[in-house]
C-alpha cells in the first residue's frame, strides 16, 4: 500500500513538472466585468475602470498606456484608449457610458502598474456614470471566471 502511495505522489509530482502550469488570474468579487476584459467598480454614480488581471497576463509587460482627456465622454463598449505591451497593442473599452472625471496620470510614468496592480494602483479612468442600467449587461466575478476559462480552452 505504501509503495502505491509513493508511486502516485511521484507521478503527480512528475505531471506537475512536465505540464506548464499557469495559475488562473485573480478575479475580484465585488467588481463587474466586460467581455473585452475590463473591470468596473461602481461607488454611487462614479465608476473606476481598468483592465483585468487576465487581460494584463495575456498582454505581457505593459510599456505604455494611452489615456483619454478628463471631460471626454465614453460609451459602453466604446474605445477610450489603448494599452501597449511588449506583445501587442489593445484598445481599452468602457464597460459603462458617462463622462471621464479623472485619469490615472501615474500610468504615464509607470505603465507597469497595470501588470503589478491591475485592480488597485493600475486603474485607468474614473467615470461619472450616465446610465446605471448598463451594469446589467456586465458579468459578475463568477460569470467572468467561467468566461475566461472557456475562452482559454
């Protein structure tokens, strides 16, 4: 019996080593998510928007973030900027419609914050939400996790 367990643990260890393991990116429970991999955190009529951990992981090291102007309007699913990485450049789409009230100027000098802290210091814009009903079109954390798993397979 002991030799069978030893064999099984060696086999499991071998499998873990021989198959490249990529841990699933983190998903924050209280946020809403777009199919284009942006997250939104709504507090009152203000929304903070960034790209998800999953998105930054697929992009690789972010080297530049194109930020919009404060005061500009954004539409749900409309592009408002771009993230450039060592692998690709991707548009950033807004999960909600509204007016931009703040941009994360820190990203101009430290675009890597999108990689190291996508849900905290790597936020991109803050918007005054014009239609809170649009949040119904977004996924919760469980739906987004399932969406990413299906997309990656």
